C-alpha cells in the first residue's frame, strides 16, 4: 500500500529500531496473537520505539489500519 511504502517500510522492510520485518512470520506471530485492534492501536498511538502513526503524521486511523492489515497478511 502507499502508506506502507511511504512510512512503515522505513523500519518494517529493514528491521530498523528493532521493528519486526514484514514477512517474518516468527517475529509477527506473537504480535498477531494480540489481535488486530491491539496492533492498530499500537501503530496509531506508537509503541516502544515505533512513533505514532509510524511517522505518517497525516494518515488517518483507517489508513494505518489498512497498512497494518497489509503487513499482517504478508507476515503469516
């Protein structure tokens, strides 16, 4: 998605700042178990080293949710 490419990928494609890489099922499994609501909340509000909205200041919660869904689908 455009949001993933313009924001999330900076860390989730490279593993920067300890981010789980997209496609790494082992890294994502315990996160996915927490549920989509929790993942979206963390992505939107920030969590640990991840900044709020993954540095996409003008992204809506729906756009963030779509990016999270994209990452999860690629990481199962």
